[in-house]
């Protein structure tokens, strides 16, 4: 390997694949390596035999679950917002041509022990059983303000500068109660905790608008879409893209060791006795463990079922957000379900995940409120993994390390990390002004 690359990417997780695609499209010379013999790293999709091997050792899956290859179980399941940033990145890089999406049936929020559809517009607010009559009217007024709000038209601002007014102050103007604030902040604006209340309201208003626009996009029951055959399709789509632009992929490369010069700057990566030279390295935390710190732990349950989640209107694919306050926790809990309708399980089988940031040493009991919503379960697996974030200074060592995936079951935080890394690597922003109609979702 005497070639020199602009960038070597280590690990084929989603974040790394998106970056290698973006950098290849930019004309950089990219080499992409992974110590595993499969795509996806931490975010891979497993068939039934692989799932059993990972969680049950030598046991074989029971025959009644159906054929192993009909399963694509995402290890880090996430839906994407139909008009969200990830979809824009997919269109910008043209990987949409390798993927087929389908809308997700339902978006729900847990409130006072019950599951409710998330209201996203003024009309839905009026119909929602989440609120009493007077609260509905107040919420409707707030939703109309958000729907009409246009950053460039001061007439829609009602005399408020949302870059200075906090979310708490904006909501107080409409007199909404804590319950309503809870679902708006966590299930619509998709904040992960309550810190947003003390931050400028503009971000929350934009997030609510994105939710409503995404919901309107496919006239489905949710703002989310999800690829047929699961998220494992994404890294492979980016690998194809990278190849079109001359990028090189190498799987099954053991011990990818990052090499540094005397000043601590990266100069290349060695594997199997050969060193490929490069100017920059992009990787997940597992490749440079001494440049990251542990910041948390995610706990999750994976359940295989023979029915939809009760009280979700028979939705074959659904996200339920359980805001932290509803359980007296510091962080939200997320329930994700998909099925044969997205080709991730055989006919009649459903895969559900319950995920949260672990707050105790007993993640199985922490996850119980989410698991209790699932109804009868055929098989269940428990898993935890540590979350890391980089502590290095990329301008000094030219190492660009992604953060571990959080507990959310949507892509909004993941994409922010990717775009920030892209800007650090290239010094510019990704062009996200794209024709959104280029990504369509299959109808039933």
C-alpha cells in the first residue's frame, strides 16, 4: 500500500459511512476499512442466527420464529424524519437511488399511563384526548402560531424575538400546562431532556415545524420513514456511492492501528503489516480508545412478538416516546416497533425495542415501563453499551471521532454529529438545499 489517501475512515457504522460518502462526493480520495467482515459496525442489522449467537451463545433459534434470513434486526434502530436532515443528506449524495423507504404508521406519546397519538397540528390538537377542552383551545392557538411562524416575516413573530425569548417564556404566553409542555417538548420537538426550556425558543419552533411538515409529506400517521430491509441497507448504499466516486472499501482488516508522527499528527493506518498513508482519520470511538471518554450507558431490550403493540391502532411500525417526567426519570424512554411490512421480519412477526439512557445498575428493571406496553412477547434480549465522546483536539492530531449512538429512536441527534464532523474535516457546511421530492416512500 504505497498510496496516500486524503482520508482513511475506520468502521462502517452509519456515521462513518455517511461521512465517507460525503467526502467521496467532494472529490477526496477515501479509503474505508473495518475490522469486521460485515458492514455497519455497532449499527449493523442481524439475522436471527446472528442475533442468537450474539445474545444466546450456542443455542439455536426456535423453529416457530420462521426463517433466519427474513430477519433484519437493527442493533441501533432509528426512524428518519421525512423532511429531516438525514433525508436531505441522502438526496444530496444521491444514495436514495439505492434505497427504498416506507412511511412509518404511528407516532405516539406516553402520558399518565396511556399511549396517545402525538398531535402535530392545530386540528389534531382539538381532537386529542391528551388535553381537556380549555387546554385544547390554548394549545390550538400555540400550534397556529408555530404553523404561521416565518423567520423572515416579522409580522408572524407576534412581537417576540425567538432568538432571545426562551421556550419557557414563549409557552407561558399561551398558558399551557406541564402535561402539554411535556409532549410538545419531547414527542414533537424531540428534545431529550428539559434543558430546552431555558434556551431560545427558535430551535423548538423549528423542530415543531419540521415534525408537522414531515407528517404532511406522506399523509401517513407519522412524520417518520424507514428503509425497507432495515438500516443495514444504509451503510451498504454509501459503500456503493463511495465506490462510484473512486473510494476503496476493505472489510475484515484486523487491528487497524492509527500511526502518528513525533508531533502527534496522524500519518497513516497499519493493518496486517502494511501501512496506508493519509492526512486525516475518521473513526468511531472503538478505534482510538485513548482519545475518548465514557459519558453514559444505553440500556435496551429487543423483543420478538406476534402482534402489534396494543393501543397503537394496529400500527405495523411505530415510535412511542415516554417523556422522563412521566416515569420520574432524568431521561426519556423510547419504544420502536417494525415488522414484516418493512421487510425486517417474516410475515406475522414484529420486532420491538425499548431503549433509554441507563440511570441505575439494573437496566432490565429500568426498561420495565416500556416493556409493559408491548403485550405478549415471544422472545426478549437485554443489552447495554457504553456511550463515548471524543476528547481530542482534531486541529492538532487530525483525528475525527464520532460520538456513540444515543438512546433516541430517531436520527436527529445522529445527523447533527455527522454534519459537525463534516464541517470540522472540510471547513465547510453540507449543502442541504435539495429537492425533497427525490426521496419518496412506497405506498401500501
